[in-house]
C-alpha cells in the first residue's frame, strides 16, 4: 500500500493519524508493508481496506480465499516475482492477464509483469494478507512435487526387471536418497494438511499413484515415476521398522511423526504384496482430532440418552456395528471415556490399538503367538474387571466368552460388521449363541455410518432438488414442502468438493422387554426392526434425513449411507 492511501484513510476518518503513525512504525521495525500492519493491528478489517483501495482506483476487488487459480495461469508469473511485488495472477482472457495486487498504483510492478509475460495487465485489488496466503498456498502446491522431482536424474534408479533379485543394500540406499526422503515426507505432510484419513500408495503395471481418502472418499493426488516404487515403499518400511527384504508377505507397522509445536501424528502402516509390487496403506491417527465428547458425535437427543443409559448399566453388552471406517472405534472410545473413572477397572483388547487412552489398560492382539480376542478375554476375566472392550466379535469362541462375561456382572463393549442394528441379533444367533443368551446379555445395539458435512464456507441453496425427490427418500409431504435443501458450491477450503468434515448417523436399538420376547421367539430381522420402530427407534435412513433437514448434509449422502426403510 502506498503512502497516498494511508493519507486518504485518515482523510476519510477510517484511520486516525496516530493509528497510521503506529502502522508505519511497525512496518519499518518488523519489515513488511503498511497495509498489512493496519489490518494486523486490528485498525481495519481486510475487506474494508480492500474495498477502500478498489474504490479509490476504480478497480474491482477480489476475495482470493474463495478463488481457485488454474496452475497454467500461475505458471506465467514465477514465485519469486510474485513474492517480490506481492501479486498473484488469477486469470487470463485473450491477451489480458488479470493480476491481483494490494497496490494498483504500483506501475513499476505492473510493467515488470507485462514485460515478463507479454500480456496486457488488468489489476484487481486484494488485501496484502490474502495475497500472501494465496502465494503460499498456490505456489507451494504447484512446486512441491516439481522441486522434489527435480532432484532425480534418469540414471539415479533403474527399473529392475527381476523383482526377486532386488539387493536390499541397494534398496536401502535408494530409500535414503534425499529426493526420495523429501517425496515421502511431502506425501505424509500433504495428507496431514488436507485432513486425509488414509494414504494409498499403489503400484500398477505401467503406473504408480498416490491417493488420499478425505472425508471417506478417495482422491488421486500424484503420480510419481514408476521407477521410484521400490524406493518409496522401502523408505516407508524403514520409517515403520518393517523388513524391507520381505516382499512376499503382508506386514504391519507404525510411524510416529513429530510436527513441531509439540504436535505428534501416528501413521498405522500396512503393506500388501500385489501383482506389480507392494501396495502400502497408511492410516492417519491424529489424537488431537479424536472426538471423545458424545454430544458432538451426531447422536439425536433421544438416541444419546438411550445409549448413555445402556452403557451405565452395571452389566450387559453394548454392540456397535457398521462397515470398516464408519467411526465405530470413535464411538466406543467416547463411551469408554464417559465410563473412565478411578473406581472402574477398564481393559480393552484391540487389533490394532489406535489411540492410547489414559487410565485404560489396552492390549494389542498378536494372532501369531496365540494372543487373540478370545485369549485376551479369558485373561481379562481373571483380572477383576468392571468394563471390558473387545475390538471385534469375529467368531463363536469370542462371542461366547463375551456373552458369559456380560451375564456375570461385567459391562462388555464390542463391534460387529452388520448392516443395521436388528440384523446384529441374527448375526449372533448364526454364530451359534442361543437366543435366550442373546436376550439376557445384550442391552443395546448401535448401527452407524459417516455422512459428509456440507462445507460451511461455500454452502448455498440447492434449487435443483424437487419435493418429489425428497418424498421418495422418505420425507413426508409437509417436511418436503417446508424444507430448503443446501449444497456446497465448492471452494478452496473444501478443495472444490463441497464437503468438509463428517458427522455420524446412528440407529440405536435398545433391547426392551418386548424386543427380548421377539428374540426368544426367533423373530426375523425385519420383524425386529418393525417392533423397534414401533417402540420409537430412529432408523439409519430417518437419522440421515434429520441431518438433511438440519442442513448438515445432502440427499446424495443420505442415499450413500442408508437404505430405504421400506
């Protein structure tokens, strides 16, 4: 910002002479521009200053935080030039380049870029802070991979045709090559920045790709050269202390990454031998994002009170069901956190232990040495337990011990893989548990899914959704008529997806006396569901529709996470 704008701000009574003097002093002491200091010191909002400058020069203003720039346009102005003049190219139209700047009167900068690019320059105004953020964000994305890849020479690593003949010393050397180390670090840190839950590193016959799972959906992020597949895989295996010489068997490990400011990130690493090399999947375990507050998970008010009542019973079993990655572990951890007091002895058998919880005795399973869920459960019962969590009930043996524990004065929490709460009863019966044991031991069954939240930054009305479509999904005519659906338009915050974050959708089925009668009489899942709904249970579809009515999610997500109650 030039000096004239400072004087005009004072003249228009938007800034006091004292404030302008203070901003100038800060700028000369700490470096940087006066405009940035005016907003940083809180004298003016960024948007106020931008609008004022735009009005003075008769130039449009732009909000760069909501803008996505084409990498080809960005490539027209090198990063050092953009930083030097505090500008960023945002678009081009014919022979004109639209350039965002905080100071449209800086003819030197505009001429410099006109000469450099060969385009006519049309300035638009953006705040200095927004420009700084945009330069960091867009240039970093565009150049990070290029910089890393620039460190490779074609002669660095050759494709080895005979996979079995790989020399582990050569592999180790390649894996510790500076560009490989940089590339792997980039893959891990980008995943953290983008709030990914998983990283998939996948080799194919003629390609090699890296995908991130963000809010439950996989996105392809980069395609490193195929010749690096062994070096990258080996680097990750070295970091997670796995055997780089063993490429024929699946392996599991863990990486602990220190991120500065005391923050740590854990990665759970799994390698799997595929036809064209090892596929590596890393699960990101960020303890700071672990939500242990039950009220924030997504339960409806009635569902939460039922769930809390059931876990606070002196004995019995509470089961959480759903597919992989539906947030079952988070729900169980939040229940344990609620029950975790000095008066309770809590033991968990997990495979794997995802997060360390203070005050809880967590045991990692090792099938290879015979430490499975059934063996751990037997040991727990000799350890004077009050509350037991079993990672998953997979077989009759585990189910039988869990049921016995629930019937002998212990609270047992566990998970199963079923589609909804009523079908869980049938799953236990199919495993070989007697109906009277199921009816006596199970307090409550919770089925859950994760629906993506509409991005709060770019939320807008969804005019395309008709009342008929809403009624087909399960809303009543009155609800559909009174409802204004929303969607995410896509912005830089949500990487143009329209979604940011997820919320759990629940189906909580308490085994009331009436339902227990149905179980004892060998009722089908459909009959159980009908009776549970009559008793006030909200189904997964109805819970998802409630999230839609709140404006939290979209109709597409309702269909993705639930089936019709028909």
